[in-house]
C-alpha cells in the first residue's frame, strides 16, 4: 500500500478555506476539462458500456458547477498548474461523487439519483462513440479496473491520474460520501501501479471514434415511424394539394434501389490485382503497382468478409483510423495487396487509391475482427515502401514493396550500433521490436531500414498502418536519414518521436540548425528542429530541441502545432532555453538558423547579440521572449 503520510491541513479561516463561486469553478472546469472527463470515465462503472460511459463522463463533468457560491474542500491539487486552486478541487470532488453515485444499485422505494440515469445531454443519435483503442497493456488494466468496486477504482485513479497521496485520497472519498475508505484503499492495492497507462488514448473520452448503432433495428424503427408520419401527411395532403399532387423526383433512383457500383465494390471477384511484373516496367513507385501477395489471395470467402466489414462494420469489430481518414466503404472495386495467414490470424490488405484498409480476424471464427484505415493519397517511394501486417508481443511485422531488396533493423538512438538484417519472405519482414506500444522510459527507438536499387530509407512505426518516413537536413532539401551525419543528428532526439505517435504522421525531418559554445567553457551544444508532417496536411508538429555534451538525449525547449516554421514554406526557426552551467550559473541561451542576423531577449531578460546565437546571464525561473531579424530585415519570433 502506498504511504499514508498527509501534508498538514490548514486550520479554519486559512487561505485554503475559501468559498468558490460559479465563475471560479467554471474557469477550472474549462481549463482542465479533458482531465476531469477522463477521471469520470475511469471511475464510472464499466457495466455501462464504453459508449454510454463516454456520454456519462461528459455529462458529469459539465454538471459539476455549483449553483451559486460553495465551500471549497481543503484537499489540494497535486500539480503545479492546479495547486491551491479551490475551483479545481471543488469540481473534481463533484465529478468523483457523481461518478461513484452512478454505480450505486437502484432502490425500489427511492427516486434514483440523477447520475444513475442516462444523460440528458450530451446526446448523439444514430452513432456509438468509443475512445480510440490502446494496446494489450491498456486492455489488461481496463479489465483489472472493471473488477474493482467503484470506491477502489476511484482510489486507483486519484493516485495515478491526480498524483494524490493516500491521505488526500482518503479525504476526497470521505467528502464524496464513501463509508468504507480503508477497504477501498486495500482493494485498489490489488491492481499493479501502472499509472502511466491512465494517460493512454484507451481512456480518453475526448478523442473518439464513431460507429453506427444496430442498423437493422434502427431501420425497422425508422420504417415504422416513417409509415406513421406518411399516413398523417397523406391525409392532410389530399385536402391541400392541387390536382397534380407531388411532382416527380427527376432522375433519382427509387428508395432502397440497388446500386451496381456499390455492389461491384463488394464483389471479391472484381478486386483489382496488379501484374506481378507491373512495378518493373512502370515509372510509378506507389501502391498501384504492388502485386497481390499471400497464400489466401484466392480465398473468396475471406475476401468477401473483408469487403463486407469494410462497407458495414458490426458493433463487435474494432475499427481505427488515422486522423483525417474517412472510414466509409469503397466507391469501387479496391486493389488487393495481401491476403494470408500472419501469426495467429488472417489478414487482408486493400487499397482504394486514397486509403489503405487492413482487415484482420482470428484463424478460427470472426470474433475479435479488426478493421484499420490509413491515408495513403500521394504516397510514393519510401512512403509507399511498407505497410504494417500485424503487431504481436511488442513486435511489428511489415509487408514491403516489391522493389525492396533488403530489410534491416537499427536503433535510431545508437547510431554506432549498426544494422541487424531481417529476413524477407515474399516481401514480409521478420518481426522487429516496435516502439509504438512502449509506455515506459524511452531508452531505445528501433526503426526499419529498407534498401532498393535507388538507395536506403528509414521508417518508424508510430502505431499506424503506414510507418513514418524519417529524413534529415535543411527543410528545403531533406535527405534520407541513413548517412552517418544524419544518424548522429537523429540519435539524441529519437525518443521525441513518441510525441507524434498516433497522429497520422507521414514524414518526420530533423535539422541541426545551429551549434553553440556554452558559457563557462562547458563545451558545445546542438540545436535541432524536428518537424512532423501529416497525411491530412493540418496537425503538423514542430519541436525545438537542445542537446548538451555528455547528455544521452536532447531536451525539448519549445513545441508548436500548425506553424510554417522549420518547413519547406518557411525554413527558419528561433528557440531558447534556460540553462544552468556546471559552475552553477544560469543563462538564457538562444539560437536561430544561419540566416538569422540579430537576436534579442525581451520580457524578464534583457540582452541582444549580432548573429544567430545569444547567451545572457539570468536567474532560475526567469521568463523571457525572443525576437530575431533575418537577412533582408524580416522579423521572427521564438518558437512556442
């Protein structure tokens, strides 16, 4: 059991014994809304089902505001952003209290509590909403938590998500009305403390995927409602319409008419299969010239199931898609890339010109079938060189392009470690360690190196169907990241790729834009800018990173989303960091790319320098802004 030590509580009349008004609670709710909804989702009883838990979690968080002024609890928040905020402590307590009430059994002679009923708002008609699926570790944790009582589940979540010591957890549950707090604490100790998994997308009710409800039942209810409405409408129309009645529908097909194009798209006999030699004579290096491979390309029953699930996935099918990828059925017969047995399942990979779709099912039956989508429009060369076949036990296996002649695994964080060759069997690689599902401290980052007649390229698994293409160099002319210099640039910053897992990343480029001599003769530091481009165009991520001598990994000093900095359109960047020398002195260090002619610090630090480097003595915790001037006189601000 965790320590029972509790920080001393202030007495009555102290600064934390305050009254919370609606405005203060609303500000806390808006600022920390994703965390509060996640907290509610984890504490709510799993018996509600994932879809109802999502809506209930949002409903409980949105109803946590006080009706007027209310007393704030004395339990502090264990975060620098929330510490001492009575508004946050109040709404968190309300979320925990109502989430626990939702799990109470209904009593025959008492009115149910509002939280025990389905939420009035928000409501979504015709869709079921689920959090994005996580990995095997998240699934195991969810099963362990579902076996706990509501109070024990709240203990585990408050410990892991809110970082509260047991004394504070005890006070939160007591104020929430839990009677047997000690029993809940002991019960929560039966689940291993894997608290980092609570931040997984598996438990994020703000990042959702949507699927239809029971379509057959909904269709029957809809038909009944339409028939009743039509009968009423006809009675009124016969009185009010002119003699000609309703006008014709023009070229529209009759209701429920069959669509030949849609039927053709679901016929396994019409699947497109490229010639095995097409890639050798074509000038294209994309998925359109991939031949159909695998030992089940002639299994019509399997292919029919894959196409049918693509068009209308059932409620038991786990569906995932990279951000910005449509999940509707194909508009015409797609191209077959693979159908075969892989490890313990059967896999079918299809391409419709815009998307890659992977259908997977167990070798016996179809329970547990999965359907995954990824954008692939415009993919060519290295971006169309590999597709994930499956992930098992922390390893990933790829199907590679027919022009790939060699595959190898390397640790991106250790450029001198060399390559470990992977066998290729009909284009399928041997399994290699995947960083996509790793949740602990990052010490290695394994990537795939593919070689063809034109050279080699690096690809990294980021948890999606298509691995991200890794490059290095100035954004206007990036190169493959397989050379010695590029690998040395990538090594300290390999673990920063974890920041863009699951974001639909197409390529990631890293660029060492400056080197800076450190004050107090502490050596030379490297400044690197890493930019991740997505398949959908928006959602780009830019990181400015700083690496000092002797450090194993670099540190992120600034990050921004959807900005042109460090990209083809605007290959310039300016970043800074507070740094402590070995002698104990603090400095503001800043650097721009080689086209920067002047750098100036503003705000809490004053200083300027000609050129692209700046080092100004300062104090710990100082707040500063950065401004720079490029060649030609254009101004640039620090990345943030």
